[in-house]
């Protein structure tokens, strides 16, 4: 892969933007598409970009990349590390970093779009290059759909995309059926009665209530979900108090819940409701707690027939085997594009970890152990290697698109 895309990647990595604030990134994507010959529309779903390239009659293929970064302070030590700041939806100032690798996604789609445009005389159909905002909120795909994505630009016959992951760079992971978990993000407000830290008997301590609630919640998966099912429940946020000797009036929990089936999801949400309300009652809380679902991702399901059709093309993008990693518990909203159109989705993992980290591995289990020890997506230390990540990602998107765009005769 040439230095042009490597420099584009470094630039995007240095200048991350939060969800629905991806104006600079969107402008760069739009400029790249125009230079390649696409008909480009900006501001779709607030900050999304759509490029349309027609090359005769044939099917429509949607290639998607998400653009947003995370409110994370980067700790990679790279000379192109982010020092950017942003503002969260609740108005807080925060560090911002591409800790999930969406800068890789944007760069690879820009490269694949240019490659497909340069060879448009060899395929027939329409290419939709979609640069999506706000994947981290689970809201960007719906925002673009609600803004008339398909009525304005046409309905695709397939939705294709990829997500960088801490697999060895050059490896592609593709699984049929449920591939990414459904996700619910919840906020729980717990109410107590504050007072002086020296006189806890005069209070209802929401910190203690929060602690007991967290402990009970973390037993849900191990004690209420069958071992043959897959589920995750994590309390990733706990906020309470302002000073050591002041018992506050309230506490707030933030939860993420992952599941693959409606039955397991319903069981998880019901258990959360029961435990939160039960612990509040047991603590003598003066008010009922509030439980809000603030974000929801549907499970991402790869169409089995479409996966088998696309797998051989992906195999041409790398000299390494295309592996089946099985379902992952991360979540993605790219499937919304396929569901809304009633068409197949094929979404794969793109290895981004330094191959040198695996040079002395002796088998599959050794590789898995090494992967588990590496910084993963959303870590402040997550940093995909530039090559062969970018060249593999461009080749994978290009080859997959060509599978669905018939060659000219």
C-alpha cells in the first residue's frame, strides 16, 4: 500500500472526532470520493457522506465505513497519537482518540473506492460508498436511513464492511449467522438520603446501595443464564459523591448488556429490573430507582449464503487463511443498513495486530492467548499497525465488492 493511504491514516488518527461531530473526517472522505469520480453528497444523517459510482446496469453494492472516535485519552506513545479534545453530549470536555480503529475503516474504504473507480470499466452496477457517523452511539446508521439514504441513492443488493480487531494483521475473520452481539446500554439512578460521613445512621447511603447492586448484577450471567447461551453484563460506570466525609443523595450506574437472542436479552433486562428495585427496597431508599435504556444495537447477523459467496474473494486479499472466529460480543449497527433494505449483510474482522507479536506462537491456543493479552478495541493503548492492515483492508473491500458486481463482457 502506498504512502498516500498511510499518511491519510496517520492524519485521521491525529484528528479524531466524536459521534455526530465528524465534520473534518467527513470532508476528507467526500474529497477523496470526488477525486475518484463519485457523485458525492455530504450531510446525510447529520455528518454522513454518500458516494455513488455507476458503471452500467447491474446490482448495487453498499460498502460502509464508520467514522467516529471515542472519549478516550490515547496512551499509545505513537508519534501520530491524538491530543484532540471534544465535547460529550452532556457538555463535558474530554480527550478523544480513535481507540476503536474507525480511522482504519475510513482509510480502507477511501482506498477501495479509488481502486474500484479506477477499474470501473471492468465491472457493471452501482457502488454506494457510505461513510457513517455515530456508530459508537448505535445511532448513525438509523440517522442516515431516516434521512432518506435509500430513497435518495438507491437500495443496495448487499451490504459489505469490516472491523479492525486485535487479530494478526493480514488475517481476515468471517463467520456466518450471528456475528456481533446485540447490545443495550442502561443508566440506573439510585436514590438515597445524604448526610455527614460520621453519622451514617441518619442516612440512606446510595454508595452502599450501588455497591450491593453492582455485586448482584455481576452474578446474573453466571447464575441466571444457561451455560449453553452467551451473554455479557458489565457495570462500566459508577458515579457517586463529591467529598470523602459527605454521604451523597444519589448514585448512578452505567451498564452494557450483550446478547444474541431475544429470549436471553429479555431475561437479562428483567433480572436488572428485579435486582435494582429489590436492592433499593432492601436499603430503604426513599424513592424508586430509575432505569433507562439509552442505546440499543440489534445483533448483527451475517447471511450464510452471502458469506459463502464472499469468502473466496476475501481469501484472495491475503496470503493467510480466512478464519472463522465465531461470534464476538462487540456490537455494530451496520446490520441496520441490511435489515432496512431486506438484503444480505457480510461483515468481517480485519486483523490489525503486529504480526511480530505472534512470531513465536506454536498453535491456535497460543495465538488466542497472545490475542487476549494485547490491547483491544476501546483501550487507550489500542493501535493497529499500518501494514499489512491497510493493504489487506483495501484488498478485502475491493475483492468483496467485485464478487457482487458482475464483470463486463
